[in-house]
């Protein structure tokens, strides 16, 4: 049904819908890929901002080596589209899940995160029963204090335990510097990220010195990759959200050189006051909690409140000429939590609809 809309102008489409400016997104993809290539780093972008194999394949065309996912159900979606090299940057626990990982190893090459032997041994047993071998990625706590094993000796001991198990082998280690993304002072942020990466690289070196192969050292979110890419010893970056370059990243994390490519196409449904307009796109269309949406291309229009079905704009100057029925674009404050609210991306080349991509990873929570 949606494919029959290909070629129509944006003005002809009902609202709210989630739109991608394809020219801008493709430019962002190329810029991110080139940035990392110039620094000798591999790119394994996290797919949580788009959850769409068609976009992941565009990233791989630009040089990405694979994808990063959050859940085994995500990995299954991307593997079914022909993507083999998949990092599941989360702990997989439970008999059904480890059996799914073992099955996935027959037709893809997943790498599964762990921070404790109790996660590894059941997966190894499931892989042995299936006659397959799975890569493991040790997550090291480099300061975020979420998941992650202690750096140094504890990391080494887990690596040694993995090395003794049949059914699994050590593919690498990772750390996430997420606690450092919003630091205001850029000099302090650079220093803190370099110190955190130094902790990760030191743990990696201990593993190598013990005689265990450990080819991958993975890190780097969108809010930090432009610093982390310059850190010695890091082999790959997981930053993915830069393809949309949300206001959260640009404003709060000092992401530079990329442009907004995601928007919610919305309609003015009420003008209860000269200085106020109401749109048909509330919390069920975009996520405002981390950063309010930005009105695109209309000076004097600002989002001031968002409820379930409505978005309130404060209007000044020429923006007060907005009328009921007018359509406008909102730049979502944070794409990751906006994408999962929609069934499809509507991809535009200029003003014309070029493609409709089902968000196939939507709802993949297990």
C-alpha cells in the first residue's frame, strides 16, 4: 500500500509520518565512514537509531564492517537480510536465548557480550550441542557503572576462562564511555575519554600478554566517536546515531560536521491563540524528554510542550501566520526513541518520496 505512494510530494502525504532526507543521511553516512577510515578504525555502527536493514546496508556500502545490535532478536532481523558480522552489545541470558544464538551461528557470525562466566558457560554448552562456535566480547566497565567487568585482573581471568571453553572463543573486548558524552569543557572531555580508553587498552594488552588472541577493541558512541577515533589501541567504533545527527548529539554532546536528516512531518490542527499553534504529533510520534524537537525552517516557532497526541508551538513574528492545515517538519530531539514509535521510514529525495522502509527491528525486545 505505502509503495504506491512512491513519487508523490511530501505535501500530499498524511501526517504524522517519520521522514528521512536521503541526500543528507547519505552524506552523514559517508562523512562518518571517511572520518573513521582516515584514522585507521573500523566502523561497526549501532543500529538502534534506525533498526532497518536497508539503512545498515547503505552503511556497509560506505565501508562499515557490520552492525551492532542490542538484542538477539535484532541480530536475527539483520542476519536475515544478509548481514553476517553482528555484535550483540548486551548480555544474553536464558536457555531459549542461548539456543537462538547457537542457531544464528549457523547462518551469521555474531559476537555476544559478556561480563561474567555465568553468561558464557550456558552459551558455550548450547553451541557445543549445536556443533557451532560463537565469538564472545568481554564488556569492561570503564566508568559508566552500568554493566561491565572490572578492568585489569578480572577482565584477564574472564578471558582465560573463555579460552578454556569449547563452543566459544574470545573475539574482543569493549567499553562504553557513555558517562562522558555531555561534558561541557571539551578539553576535559578529551582527557577523560582518553583516560577511559587507556583503561580499556590496558586490559586488552594484558590479554594479549597472556597469549590469548583478542583482535577487536570496540568503543565509541555518537556523542564521543570524534574523540575516541583518535585514541590509540581502539580498533573499531560503534557510533551509529550520527546518520541522523539528532539535536541531542549536536547540542548536548558537541557533535560537529553532520546535519539533521530525520524529521516528523506534522500538521497544524488548531490555532487557539495568535502566539500558539497545536500540531497532530505528540509523544506517540516523537520522544521529547532528552531534548525538545526543533521546528525546521520556520523562524519564531518553538516547541514548548508535548502531550500524547499534541505538540504545542509558541509563535512569534512571521511564524504567527501559520494556519490550520499547514504542514511543517519537526526535528526529533532523539532518534533512537522516536524510530520505535513508527512502522515505516519515508525516504525523500528533495520533495519527492523515493522509498518506504519498514522498520523491521521495531518491537524486537528479546
